């Protein structure tokens, strides 16, 4: 089915994808250069920078849970809009605060706003299309996100290299515009469910969804491997290239690749194999990419490893989001995506810690040991996903069925057996 069919007559989905583009543009103006700016402009030490980034991560996960629960009660439009405003306030703080404690406060505010925004956006996307079109919708989300990321990288490189304050202010203005678009162009409420119908004690019942919990716990290993790319590639490049900063072009190339190839991969691969197989194959590609970094000694080879990695990412990202939407009860979509974000954060934290230690123990990446571990880890995770596929309760997760048309109306009803009754 042509990708544009899912957008035909579905103005809320198009508006939401535009918001995804805008927020990724704003975020990636800042995120790739934030550690450098904190060191050069604010004068923070390495340990202080690490703690600042940790504060962002902790409050982002807190915001994910709080935002997910509130979105199911007050409406997703409201949470997306308020999250974007809070994020903008945090970015403004980075532009003007130089005191370490004020920087930490700014980091907390910025992380909270980002956390409020993400799960509500994914839950909204899931509720705006029929179940059999969710993989296509999440693939489109990835494409719009990567357009924003690619444009952000080029913008920073071309225009803002000597003006860090302007970077933060521009990103804040972008987030304010995302908030305005959210409020005026997204529908109010919670889809087909009335927001106020969810009672607080029902969330305990939601946590009894064992298939969901098993799945997101398993994804901890996926995210721990995934996060190694952004950690190991720059460190490896710094040691073998004359100018390690040249590898920043890889993120732009990867984003353009997603824009051009995600729809093809979704149509020809993701929609034709089991989701857990798709996740497993994605980790194999990521493991191979990380393992091949041992042989990288030119910028061209680093770009090549990046392309292997991005194939894995394109198999992973829409599949994980679609699987969560299948496992979740419709009326708890926001909370489920919020909880999934928490497990993502746990996996990334574990991956960063272990990856950093492994890199240090391997003589700064000169020893082959970590690269072998990465390649083996990808294969082991693939095998683990195949075992999970055989577990009966996870039969809920199925490949998306082909559909001739996309529904332009909101349809958040689940068609699978779920431990939560949706009366």
C-alpha cells in the first residue's frame, strides 16, 4: 500500500508527524554538541558534564512515566504541548546559566519536558491509525524524525559553530512552535476512550500485563547494545583519524538513509517477517557494525559501519513501537509507552556504563576483545528473540496484516486478547 495513503484524510497524523520533525530538529541542534558546549562555554569538568547528562536522563524517564499516565487521563494533546514548553524553558536555561547548580536545574527541567513529550507522541500515533497500519505509521515517524536530525546537523555545522547561545535559543523557539502546533492542530482527548474513565487503581491491573513486562525487560539488552554506537564510534575515530570530529557527517548520512530507505524496508521486510525476528535481525546488524569498527581506519570505512548500523536501526525502531502498541491496552497506551521508555533508559544506562568500562579495559579500543563481544552480543540477542517468539503469551505480537487503505479516523481499539479488560 502506498505510504501516502495512510496520510490521506488523516490530518491529525500529519500534524503529529510534523511535530515529530520539529522536536527532533530542536533536540539535535543541541544534543550532539551539548557536552562540548558545557565544557567550553560553561567551564564544567568531565565528571560534572557526565552528571549533568545523567540528570537529563533520570528526569526524562520520570517524565516518561508521569506523562504517560497523565496523557491517558488529561489528553495527549495537552501533555505534548506542555512538555514542549517545559523543554523550551530548559533549553533557554542552558543559554544563560553558568552556575553548576543552575545548570543541573536546567538539565532537570529539560529532561522532564522531553520525557513528557515522547510517550504521549507515540501513543497518539498508535491511536490515530488502525492496528494493521501501525508499523507504517511508526516508520513514517522515523522518517520525519530523521529529516529533522539531518537538517539539525547541517544547520549546526554551517551556521552556529561559533555561537552556542544562539543554538539553545533557536532550539527553544522551535519547541515553542511545536507546542503551538500541538494545541491548535491535534485533536483533544484520548481517542475513542474518555480520558477521565481510567481510574487510578486500574493502573495496578495494567502492570499485571506479563507479556508486556517480559518484552520490555528483554529490550534492555537491545538498547544496551544499540547505545554502544554513539559511545564507541567517536572514541575509536578519535584514536585513528586525524580529525575525529569528521565522523559527525555519519549521523547526517544515516538520517538521509533512513529517509530514503525506511519505507522500502518496512514494506518488503518488516511487514513480511515476525516482529521478534525483525528485532533480532536488527541487533545482528548493529553487532556487526560495532564489531567492524576494529578494522576502521579511514573516514570511508567509518561511514560504511554507520550504514550497517542504520540498517539494524531501521529494522528495530518501528518494530519495537508497533510491538508495544500490540501488547498495550488501548486506554493505557500513554502509560505503556511511558514504561517502555523507562526500560529504554535502563538499557542505555547499563550499555553506557559497561561500554565505557569495556573500552577502557581494551587499551582504549586497540584490543579486539570489545568488538568481538559486540558481534557475539548481537547474535545472542537474536537467538533470545527467537526463543521469546516461541513463548505462548507473546503470540499477541504479530506481523502487521496487509491493508488496502488506511483509516483516517481514530481507532484505538485493541483486537488482541489482553489481560486488561477494556469495557
